[in-house]
C-alpha cells in the first residue's frame, strides 16, 4: 500500500524546468566552446561537463596539473 510520503516529490530532486534549463545552458556553452582553442575546449568538457577532477583532466590530456588548474581558475574556459 502506498503511503502519502511516497506520493510527495523529493525536495532534493531538480524540477523538470531546472533540468531543461541546465541542459539548454550546457548546449549553449558547448556551442560557444566550439570557437575556443582546443586545450581550453578539452578542459571545459572534461572538468565542467564530465566532472573530472583537475588532476584527472591533466592525466587525460597529458598536461601539467598546474596548467589545467590555471585554465579552470582563470576563467579562460568559461
């Protein structure tokens, strides 16, 4: 038998409107990133989209961690 708590939305869950907004923003950022130089675009995709940590991004790209961190922190990949 279902209980009332089973029928209430989870307050931690994103609303459908938030999910759509996030996807649209990500699509716009990806379109903008297409014009960026390859290193910045790769860092953006791996760090902000895929969720890798800076040291993982550096390992994947064969770049020094300091370079990856500099790109993330300087806003070059925004």
